[in-house]
C-alpha cells in the first residue's frame, strides 16, 4: 500500500512539473505592446530559424543617425513554413522594413506584425499579407 502511494505521488508530482512548464511560456502580450505598432527599416545581420520562435536581427539608424541593433521575434519555423517562409528567405545584408509591436520595456525589440522583404514581397508572421 505504501509503495502504491509513493508511485501515485511521484506520478502526480511529475504531472505537475509537466503542466507547470506549459503555463510558464511567456505570452506575447506580456512582453510587447499590442496596442502600438512601429515601422523600422534596416539591414539584416542574422536570421535565426529555430524553435520556439524564429528571430530577425537588424541594424537600424535612429533619429540621430546612430546604429541600433534590433531583435524581432516571429513565430515558430513550422508556422512560418506554412505561410511560405523558409530559412533562406532572409539573409544577412538584406535591407528590410518591419512593422513590429514594440517591447514594453523600451528595448530595441519587437514581435513581428509584417515585413517587406528586399524583393518587395510583404509577409506577416506566418502567412503572406492579404491572405
């Protein structure tokens, strides 16, 4: 009986640990101001195609002409792939324009709303704009 209780307790604790990890994921609205959008243009320095979210890093000149390194969060590779994206879509050196929901902390970061690629195509976080 004692062994069965310990096994059940261990199973319960394991279940809580798994569920806790699911609830620990940050929400987009916790980090970014979804009531405000800004548009920036710059040169891509890196495109990271990996889970849980792909990232675009770009250098943007601010109002004073100084270079600011921005980080832009997108969706997962699977979601982006379903919208026509691939890991070769954005390359270092590409000049892009992105519209983002900015960081609530005021850092040069945001979550992607839409992107205009170097070739003029407009994409959103997992689909081509207008779809």
